[in-house]
C-alpha cells in the first residue's frame, strides 16, 4: 500500500514545479549539482545500485556529479548539505548514507571508487565536508538508502558549497576619491572567462584581474564557469575618507564615550588634528593622534559643553585628499 504523507506530497509538488529532470540521478546518468544552488533530489525506483561502500549499504542510490575549481587559491574545501529529508517507510524515517567519491568508471562500482572524505548517515539533515578535493576534477555524490521508492517517495534537497567549488573575489576595499585598486577572482575556468558587472570604472570587465577607479561606492558581481555551472560572487568598493569621525562624545569620566575616538587615524602618524570654538579660537591641537582628545582645553581645564569645529589633515603623500572638516559636540 502506498504510504504518501502530506509532507511528502508538498515536497513532491515543490520539486516538480521546477521542472527538474528527475530521471537524471542514476549511476548511468548522474544529475549535475551546481554550487550554492539547492537542488531537489529523489531516490528513484530505477536506481537499483545495490551499493556497498564505506557506510553506504543501499538497495537504491541517488547519484549527483560536480566539478571542482580549475585552480585553487585556497585548499579544496567543499561541503554537501542534505536537508528537508522526506524518506519515511512503514516503520518510520529511513536512514540515508552519503559521501563524495572520485570514480575511475561507474560511480556505483565499488572497485573504482575513492572516498574523498567521511561517510555520513542519519535520518534527518546531513552535512558532508572535506578539504581534500583535487583541482579541475569530477566528483560524485552518492546518497543511498534501503528505502523502497515504489512504496513511498524518498526526497530531499542537496546543496554544494565551499572554496573548492565556488568563486572567491578579492577584496572589499575602501578608497579615497581618484584612487585605484585591483580586484581579482580566484576559481572558475579561465577558458570560459569572467564577466564583471556593472562594467563602470573598470580597466577590463572580462579579465580575472581588473583595476577599479571608482567615483562612488559600488558593488561588483563577477560571473564565471565551473564545469557546466555558472557561478558568481561579489565585492564592494567603498569610496570615502579612510577615517571615521564621531560628531559627539561625553567626557564625564563614567568610562563610556569619554574620549573623541577617531577610527582609522592611528595609521597616519603625521596627522594633525585641530579643534576650534565658535569664535575661531584654537582649543586643542594634536600632531599624530596616539592619545584621543578628552575634551579639555589647551590650559588643561574641561571645556564647556557645546559645539566645536575641527580640521583634520592626514599629511600622507600617498593620500592626496583635502583636510577633513566638521563639528563635534561635547556633552556632559
């Protein structure tokens, strides 16, 4: 008798709605799994593999394939996540066993298989992980069970992720106006090339390494190819001052916000910070900013609460930017 639960019915509808080639999950016709794209998988009635390898002792096996990066800037890390498992038999949830292998031939022939990491098993969500992938190689994900698909459906979602199977764009930058920096993508197959978008402010939007000279803060997506899969990643280049100046502080000795802390200025040893009152009188000057201002005047006495005005010069030959000006409030 068919044992088809409501949960299984809903899972089947969601899987079928994507128009996925459900028959392409067998030993002779594995389904391609693209990285970071959750894919619905059924253990099919036609997948009679009778596989016994590592912890997999199965009468039915779903087989998926993927390819690792053309080259590794990082170790060949990869993770396979199996979630939303709906594989219940008459006695309750059935056990799944899963692993990734390299194969010299038939991915369901134990004689030609090499395990690329641990074998994992359980009735719920599973995570398989390894750092031993070889670049530009094909691998197979084997998911086995003793479940009988003719009696009830056995379905799940499978997701592939990790540095060994995705792109990695480097790096997020903060630039002053008019400055340039290189953006580089690691991974993918250079034969298929790369596309950076939008193609604004770039020296070449079709190279693995490109120079960016942005006039404004902008995020870039770069697309590439790994095997049959299009993959992408993104970086953000921020245009603006390399320092962050707060507009108030509370020097009341309570241990909270007692100093005018200027983020990033410690990197500029030649910086000059000057603070003036509303009549234009200099009340504080600092060459370098190793010691943040505590709200005292040049006499060493606490200044009255109110608004003061600053001029900050970074004095760095590599950063030809004008002095930064603004106001800061002392609150007591």
